[in-house]
C-alpha cells in the first residue's frame, strides 16, 4: 500500500512590489489632492482672516461699513457670546448675527425669544436651513443658491429701491408671511427678506449673502447704500460674531453631525463627482452585446503558443500546474484509444484497467505516471513529459 504525496501549490497572489506598481498612480493622486487641499486651506485661512469682523481691514472684513456708520452717528459694538447678544437687544439697537449657522438650535431658540418683542432690528447674514427657521419663523432656505451675485431690487422696500442693484445673490428664501418684503429675487425666490415682528414694532432682515458688508465690495453697485440703510436704522449696532468657545453652546447634549458642518456646496460637488465617476465608468466599460470576432494580423503557430505558455509556467515555478495540464491532456487523448467514455477520462478506476489490457506493464506505475504527485524540479518535469509521450506512442502502436 502506497501513500500519494500531497500536491504542492504555487501562490498566484500578487507580491507587494506588484501591488505597489499597480496602485502607485492612485496613491500619488491622493497625495497630490491632500497637498492641494492643505495649501488651499492655508491660503484661505490667511486671505479670509477677520471674515465679517467690523474691526478688520482685510478684504473680507467689515471695518469700512462700521466707519461709515460711525460718521452717521451709529455706534458699533462687537460681542461674541450669546448672553451679551441677548442683553443688547432693544428698540434702539440693530443686532447683526454674522454666522447664524454656528449657533446650536438651543442658542437660536433663546436668541429669537430675546429679539422677538424687543422692538429692534435683527439682521441674519447668509442664514442656512440650520438656523433661519428658528431665528426667523415662517422663513425657509432653498437648497440651491442663486446663479448670479448682482440682482435688482424688484420690491417696494424703500431701502432696496433707494440702493438699486446690489450683490445680494447667495442663499434664496421662501416665506409664509404675507406681510414680508421679498427683494432681490433670483428665479422668483428672494435673497433679501424683511419680516415684521408680531409685536413690539421690530423686524428681522434675512440677507442671502455677506458681500455688501465686505470691505472690497462695499464700493460696488448699491452695496454701501443698502448696507448703511439696513444697519443704520437704529442708533446702536451690536455685531454678534458667534464663537465656538461660547459656554452657552456646550450647556446641553446637542451636537451637529458631520454633514451639518459641511457647506451645502461641498455636498452638491461630491454628488456631481460621483455622477461623473459613474458616467466615466460606463463610458470606459465594455460595450454590451455579443463578442465580435476579429482576424489576427498575423498567424501564430501552435508551437509558439505552447512555448509561451511553458515559459509562463517556468517563470512562476508552477511545475504542479504544468504537470496537471500535461497529464490531463494525455488522459484525454488516451481514453478514446482504449474505449473509455469522455466522462470517465480522469477517473483512475475506469482508465487504468483499460490501459492495462493494452500494455504489459505494472498498473501501479501507470497510476503514478498519470495521477501521481507533481515533480519536484525541472528535471523531473522533463522526465515526466518524456514518459507520457512514450506511453501515448506505445498505446497507439498496440
């Protein structure tokens, strides 16, 4: 009784070097994107320093409008906490909230309660859907922003009619309040709303973009006129710059999700990139339908094909696969010669007895030759090839 050796297998998994060669282009592209993102963030952080800060002379600061208001007798005071902003609300005060979306829902509710009946004016700058519905009840932000930045008033609000065209294009708003003034429309949706208070004589102004308050945009269009009229209706202006370090933002368990922190434009851009990638994949994919045969430009000899395949086996040290292919082909050719059905070609119990009737040899040797273990080296593989060839010639002569 003999025990057959377990066939060895050769791994066809790619090596680390092959994986690196295939993916280095993608890795390089990812690194370049990260470097570009960091560079853009650094540039943005330097050029947008003091954004909407009435003390900042930078292009995106608002020092110019504060100085013009001071010349007209309007004092400007900067606050950074919710408590100071609520305390400042009054009939002789305009409260400007620079970045309403930084406030938590609880902060928004408390601030709206303090300003609703104060008799003063509240100005919301570029308030999105996160904040506008609480700070200005009855107003909703549209997901899509306006196409252009410079728009015409197209309303009866005196401040807008006197200012004329202005750079208010940005967030667009809809309202259920019939007494609201809807100005500077973009595709029939307003980018500036004035909503009167239910009591106290005050009002809330929702501004779709901060451009009319920037230092470098104040002298364009009717920006200066509109900004001075909106912010100079009361003798005192309180400029609220919400801060993430404000203690009132951490006095409850409310937290924004990651998607809430992303600007809406980034979400739309990501969706567009996914659609573009899907279209590119569909474009580069194989065409649907049956295969179309093509004539080869040159005739390739069978011997060249066999030699090329043999070299591939040798480069991969796949002696087991080569031996399996040789034995399988030999068994397939021998079966019809000895009367074995095609379905039993690779069954030793059916093939070996039929071969023994045509040969005067040891059945165990035939089993080892046709179904034995793979050769251990190249010399053994060549010897196996010679033996299989000799066996086939002997069967054909018998």
